């Protein structure tokens, strides 16, 4: 959602790099580019004005003028101000002293409240709570049935005494659900209310009646992050008509402009508490303004990546795998490789995981074009092998490769490539586990091969072209060599010369083959 904004900001900051001092004109030009980028991202105009004013006031102050690297200081200011308009600090759910804690969801129809109720229920269950979903949307066709299905998939309780489709009193259902939760030992009640396609008096009155009946500890306004500027107007109407304590952003995985996320906290004065970024029930998490700002500025989200890994990988398994690798490369088998791959797959989409790593914005097109089914094909190849072949892949010959290829539905070359890549990866992982650093980098500390010198005769240095003893002739030879280098466009060691910028540099074919096609 923030790709366009990230690209514009990255291009703006690129123009600042390399400048030892920033003039007022440079800061004005940067502020103008940031203003255009925010307006194109559909950020509300009052938010843009306040944001730009803060950046200019701070950038013209002493913290930039006296900085050793003014460009980095400007980026730091933009990052801090971005965190500010996103709400500042993360806010946790307020739980009642006497259960059950009541959380009421409000918002327009189509914002994703019912699905989000299931996601919130599963998230609360993962935190050790016993949530109950309450079906108070009795107007929309099959809303009650949808909530029941979502609750079953999430593994949480549901209270749906009325069939819905226009039948039943939602206020009565909401009131009765509190006593039902106390009786059945549910400590959190999530009330799913009805919405409309637009703001109207009847919807506001019904939401206010449900609020008065259950007295929620948290009222969360669910907003579709893809509806742009209208999200801010809707949020203001709900704040004034019903009132809410926090905001939940849904559909953050869309490709629409994400200005609503940047505007809503600043305009309404209510913090964004949760964000939904996919269709699966696991695609939901607490909203952290600092991490979102870091993603927008292309600096990744390492903390979220670590949290996902901690939830997926057990400490015992990690220690067991590290011990295996430390013993030697042959201890790590294809079974272990398959297990690790399945664990990574549980963390979510590979492209989303790569997008959390710093610097990945430069190759985001390749990341977006990654075929997630490649993991399934690799798993099919390994599962088509016998236990002996998985334990010792060196025994896989031509006839075995043909059998494995038939069993997994791939070409023989795919089986061969997988085994070869596994051997290389196993060597590298074992070297790193033993503290040798990256292999193939002799003579560099911590990069492998930097220890004792190899014994044996050293190769004699080849004789280079002799230089003339005549100073005039030697100067002519040097000028001719310099002219040849400038014509070829290359500098020393085969690196790009003065006339060849980074955009003209091309990776060797071996590296290009590792990247997915554009």
C-alpha cells in the first residue's frame, strides 16, 4: 500500500546524500517533494500541512546545521514526525478488572468487521484469553452465519441466538451475551455490530444503544484503509456520534493509496491499535507506529520479523539444529532442510517476510514476482525421495533423479539443481555455525580462510609490461593507457569508471540467474 510513497521519499532523500551542508533552498525543495508525495498518497491536507511545518522548523534548526551528516539528520526528523502522525506510541487493549472485558466493533458495511472479529478472537486466544464473538449484525444477509464460520475457524466461542437476516433485536442479543460469557467462563466478549454503506441516523442510534447496553471497555472503529479521504470523514462522524477508543485498519495489503492510515490518528486523536494485512486469520497484529514508519522509509521491520520467528520456531529446535551444523555439514540432511523450510512457511508469505528486511525496497519488483509455489515444488521433490536419499543425497544418481522427478512432477534438471544448491547451502551454513564466517573469502577476518597461511610454494608473480626508462616516452605510454581505459568506460579492477554510474552497472550472469525474472 505504501510502495508509491516509499519510492517518492527514497528519491527525495537520494538527492540530499553527498551534501556536506544543506542550504535553506535544499530544505525547501525537500519539503516540497515530501508534500507532493504525501498528497499523492491521499493523506489529508491538514495533516500534510502540519507535517511539513514540523519538518521545516526542525530542519532549519541547529540539529541539522551542526550535524556531521545533514542528510541523515533530515531522514531522522522525517522518521520521528511520521511516527508522531501515526499515533506516537503503541497502545495496548485495556482489560477489565472484573471479566468479561467487552470490545465493541463499529464501522461501515464492507470494512471487514466480521472477519476482523475472528482475527481479533484468534489473536486474543493466542495471548491466553478465552474470547466470545457475539453476532449483533442481524440486518446484513447471512452475517450471523459468516461470524459462526469465522469463529469456528479461529477456534473461539460464538453467541448467535438469533438467525439474523432482519430477525431479532441486536441490543437484546448484546445485553444477554454478557451474562452468557460469565456463565461459560469467557473473559473477553467481542461484539460485532451492523454497518451501512454510508453514515445514517439509524445505524448511529443502534450502535449507541448497543454501547449503552454493554458498556464496552474498548470501542474499536474498523476502517477500510483503501477508501482514502472518506475514511477520515467517516471516522469523525463515528467519533462524534458514537465515540470510539481506538482504530483498526483493515485491508492494508491492498494496492490503493494508504493516506487513510497516515491521516486518521492525527485527525481523530485516537490511536491505531490493530492492523489487518491479509485474508487469512493470522494476517493480523498490533499496530506499531515506529515500525510502520520504518517500513514506509524503506528501513524494514526487523522487530516484527523477529517476533514472527519467535512465535514459529521453538528454542529447543533452534539449539538442536545449531548443534547439528556445528558437528559438520553431513549432519544436516534434507529432512532437516524440509523441516526448516516448513517452519519458515508457517511464518507467512515469503515475499512479505523479505519485505520486512532492510534495503529490500530496491528489489521489491523481484520480491513481488516471487512464486510462492516454488516452496511447494521443493517440498514435493524432497518428499519423493527415499529416507536413505534424504539422509545421504550423494547416492542420488541419474536413474534415482529420473524416479524422483516422475514422483514430484518436475523435470530431472530441477532435482539436480535442488541437490546441488543443498550441498552449497549446507557447506555455507556449517562454516558459519562453526564461526568461520562466509566461505570463499580468504585473508579477511571473520570471513573464512583468514587463519594460518597455506603451506606450499607460492605462485610467482607474472612479469608485467616493462616501462620505458625515457621519461617522455613513459609519459606518452601512461596517457595512451588512460585513454584506452576511458574509451572502455571501466576503472581499476573492472569497476565502473567515471563515465559509468551505478544504474549502468550490470551484475554478472551467475548472480542474475539467482534473481527471479522481472
